[in-house]
C-alpha cells in the first residue's frame, strides 16, 4: 500500500523504520510536528521522525496543524491508501480522516479502552498495572475511541520507568503496526468496536503532577517517581529549592521509622519517610547541577537530622 506516516518523537521511530523496511508498502510522505528549538543553543531541530524521513529521502510535511489547506492539498495529491500514526501530537481533522480508503490507523501504547489519552504508559505505571500493551485502531474524531485492529501485551516490571517501558512498547508496537498494515492490505484484519467497559483516561502529565507527596505510602511514591522518569521528572523541595529525583526504592526490612518527608542520611544511603515504610533515594538532581548519587548529595549539602523534603 501507499502510506503517509504521521509521527514525531523517538518512540515513533521504530514504527517508521519498520514500514520503510517493509517490501509490501511504500512510504510516500511523512507528517510530523514543525521543527522546534532544542539544546543549549535553542536551534531549530527536526523531530526524530522527520530526521529519519530525511535520511530515507521521503518528503516531509510540517504544517502548523494537519487542517492546514496546503497540507490537505498535498495529501490528496499523494493519494495514500492508509495513514499509520504513532504519537504525532495533534488532532487529525475530519477532512483528512475521510480521505484515504483505509483511513488513519493509530498505534496507541495501552490496551484500549484502558488509558485513552496522551500519557498511557505513565498512567499504567502510576496506577500499578501488572500488564499493559499497545493497540492499533482506526482514528475517528473521538479521543482514542475508534475500532480496534490488534494488540500486543507487555508486563510492567517492578522497577520499570516510563522511559524503559515505552522503549519496549515502541519496538513491539512497531511490529504490530506493520502486521496491521499487512492485514489491512490482505483483507485479513477487520476493525472491531471498542468495549464500553474498562474505559479510563490518561491526560498529559504536567510538572506539577510530578511533585512527590511524602504523605503517600511508599509503594505509591515509588510508582509516581518511576512513572515520570525521565519526563517530566519527579521532584520535591529541600531548603526552599527544587530537588529532582530519580527512581526510589521502598525499604522492605529493618526498623527505621521516619515521619513523612523526614530525611536520614547514612554512609551509603539516604532514606526519606513516607506514610508507610521509608524509601531509599537513588539519584538526585540539585537545581542547576547534574544528577548524582543521593549519598554524595547529602554529604555536599550537609543535611542535618530532622530536616525534611516537602
């Protein structure tokens, strides 16, 4: 089939690469978000998907929105049979949805109808899901409500961060998307309506959402931190300044009792109290500095008994 691929960030790259490598399909164009400032110099940078398309010699389209008239004209001229989508980052308008014969097929990183929305991987970790996955479905105007083509599942590990889990799903999801394109072409894959049961929503995670509440149980704190690693990054406040946090580890044994947020710096570890057992800090990132092991930070900061994180 002739395909127009839509995607933007790094997790979409494996899917584009899989379709570029497919002998059965031709990528006639790539739709991605406009170049954006990045790095210390704030130079305009191509998205990861756009950069791969440039390398492959595929035409790249970066309209401000996919409802842009020039893009819609280009879409009609390209005459794609289907438009696979992975984390494009903007809503596709009805005028574009209705154009390809096989529509727009989205790869979403959850087991729909669970975790519809912008942050499904983060939501799965934060809420303690044991199993998640990826789903291909046909886009419609509702938010992730379209009929389903296929799924793959993935176990959520006890130490998984959102970055690690999304990395695995990007790879297995790419295989699923390629197989879905093959099945649509063959007529062996038919979309089926989503269940009305089990619907949940995963809105975009903000910096405010990533602040640790030490009054929560240790297990909740652990999942929160992992769910926002690496982006937007967990944080707390120490001596009136923000302190970034890497993954923490609940202390399963011992008789250490600390109040929520209370610090205890030992020679080889730094503990913080929660509503249940303490957690051990991993890496921390003081404002304006690089991440470092928590014991090194505590020695440099000269933490005192009874000090707290808030």
